C-alpha cells in the first residue's frame, strides 16, 4: 500500500539533549520527511546523522539495528495501529475556541496578552486584504521565505508559488502595515461550513522585523490578534493555530498556550513508538517534557507542566 511504499530511513541521530549538555543517541526508523521534527524534539540545536539504510520496504522492527550506545528508538507506525508502547507524534495541534464578540475575545486573554494587544492598538498599524496573485508573490518572497529561513535555516521548507496559491478561494491573506509598508502577513484557511474551525496556516515577517525583537513581538502579536478578529468576522467556532512541536517547554508550544490554545493529537498524522533502551528514561523525560498520546488524549512527561493533563507514569502503568 501507499504507506509501506514511502521512502524509509533508518538513521542514528547523535548530539546534545535539548536544554542540556548531555549526549543522546536516537535510532530513527521512519519516513525521511519526519526526521527534522524528530531532531527538533530531542536535540538542543543540531545533531549528527548517520544513515544506516534507506529502503522502500516498511521496517516492522528496527530493534535489531540498535547498538548498545542507543538511548531511544523511534519507530514510525501508521495512525490506525494500536500498541501498548509509549506513543508520540511529530506534531500536535493547538486550537482556541472563539467567543461571539471582540469584547469577549479580548477579556478572555491573559493579562500579558492583553498588554501586548494594547501595544498593537497604540502602534496605529494598518490591515490590508490581499486581492491579487502579485500580493501572494510579495508575501512569499518578502515575508514567508525570510521567516522560514530565519527560524529553520537549512531545514526550512519553502513552498512553491503554486502551492501557496492553491487554495486562494478558501483563504484570506492579510498584510500588517506600518507607515504604508507591509511588514508582516498571515494566511488563514476558512472552513467549508459556517461555524466550523478556521486554520492559521502561514505567517511571515520582513528581515527588518525579524532582526529587531521589539518589532517582532509587536507584529507577531498583531498577526495573531487580527487573525482572531478575522475568524470572528467569518463566524468560526474556533481557530486552529496549526502544527506545534510536541514538547511542553518548546517556545512555539508555550506561545500558543499563552493565546489560550488547547492541544490535540491530529487524527491523520503518523505516530512514533518511543522505546527507551537503557536506564536514562527518567533523566531524559525530566529534561524535555514530551507529549505522549493514548486513547486520543495527550499526556505530558513531567507533572509541573499543566498545559495538558496526565504524566508519563500513567501511560507506563496503562501499558504494563
């Protein structure tokens, strides 16, 4: 089938554990395109990768390839497969339920977010609705690509112009301007049915904004807030803030949680079984609060993070 005929990679990932100087070795067995999110979860900034084999045959069990120095084995499984092992995803989704009015929306945010929005009000920013293909071309080259390259560097995914404009009939592109200059932009996808969830799909900033933290914070807040307002105008039930790394201490995860996002496992996403091959499980999970999934719910690997319910010990008990 299509799942088994995809390009599979079996590779060793080695480098410093995220937020630590401890060395970590991960055996990755799965689709090549998911290696980057695996690196982002476990490693601080970069890691060395040694490809053991590339194959079009689905590896049902890679454990025989794990050497004595391997700490964790990630084995990709399809979304429908049931297992008693620890399971995590490359990404989770953050969704915010929307009220009926702008006043209710503003009151529902935390004090910190409200203060940031007040700075947006004082900045006298302008909003422009994109209308032409050239507007999309501007967004791609001057806002989206600079943002992707700044955030992901050599691992940046850069969509083609055709991909960017494929759903124009169901999307809105909004530019955020200061003194007539387009300095940020967002793309929102609208649901087919009124009252369903809208989706925040793309965001971009100019290089100048990205290089100045104060401007970046201002325009990032403006992008999110005006995205929420546009979703209210479209009478959407909720706004999906998009795919998010499955680590509760990750900056993107924390940013979206501050906007009121609740996190859910995407039903159509590939999963990984997570197998700890030595006695470092507790030390690793105390360092990076990974989100695990079981029965459609997310559990965090250390109790002090309260963004999602449950702790890893509960999953271990359920799996035993």
